[in-house]
C-alpha cells in the first residue's frame, strides 16, 4: 500500500479528496478545501487557529483506520469495492440528481440555493458510470486472472478518472457551502445534503482503496495525480 504524502506542505484540497474522513474533519475545524484547496495544510491550520502537529496526527490516524478497514486479499478487496461502492454510487446518483433539480427549482430565489448542483452531479455521473464499467469489464477481471501487459496503462487511466472525480467533489462541496443547510431548510433540502455528504465520503473511500491499496499491487507507477 502506498501512503499519502501527509505533511504540512500538502494541500488541503488533495488531502480532502484522497483521505477518507479528512473532508469532515476539515469542516469541523472550519478549514475550507474547495475554493482554497491549494492552501498548504500548515497555512490552513494557522488560519483556523489549529495546532498543525495535532491536525497532522489526526489525519495520520484516519489513514491508519482506512488501512485497517481494507480486506487483505486482492479478490476480497475487489469484491468489497464492487459490493460496497459500485452499485451504491449508481443507486445514490439515481435519486440525488432529481432531488437536486427539485431543490434548485423550488428554492431558486434563496441566497443559499445550490444552483448548478444538479448539472455538477450529472457531469459526475457521466464520468463515474463509464469508469466503473471499465473496471468491471476490463481491469478487475485482468487483476483476478493473468495481468495483461497493458494493465499499467489502464490503471493510469483509472487514476486520471479519479483526479477528475475529485475535482467534481470539490465543485459539489463549493456549491453546497460544505453541505451547510440554511435555517428552516425543508425536508427535501435536508435529505439532499445528508445524502450528498454520504455519497461524497463513500466516493473518497472508494478512490482511496483503489489508488492507495489495490492499484499499487499491479503497477510500479506512483500515484502522482492529485486533485486540488
């Protein structure tokens, strides 16, 4: 397993998109990571009045937890990714997109309305569904049997897809103001943000399992694509 480059020079945008639980920790501490994603962890901690070394320790604990939660065997890990994430993402997007459209339409005049959110989700769906299909039909069968010489090229493409998906998550974070509901938000708006936050956390965990645990078992190429 390759480790994240967790240090005070790493950008908060990269960490939020690559480390499960980091985005929620940043939200709790008041650290922005979508528009300010290129800010270093050290600078972000100083701006938020947080002890940088303590923040780094908490992020490293999240990384250790993510490592413990991953199945050891390759076949078991692939099965876990398929069962826990692939169909879940498909199902979530099927109801999140129309709900986002409804909230935008009903609350268009509200200053906190997430205008453009439905389009951002459709764009992400257009990226993610073909990506998962390529894994299911080509990459994962190759990993389960005899690896093809072209596997590194295919893994590189998957990493590039993940970088684009991470950028989409940052856009969603920005449009929803960090999933912050306005006072008096209706049930639909509340359900949308609760569902979106869960979806975002799932996708970050999914990408982490692949980028940092599964892919390095078949590729000597380091994960250098880092969304910010």
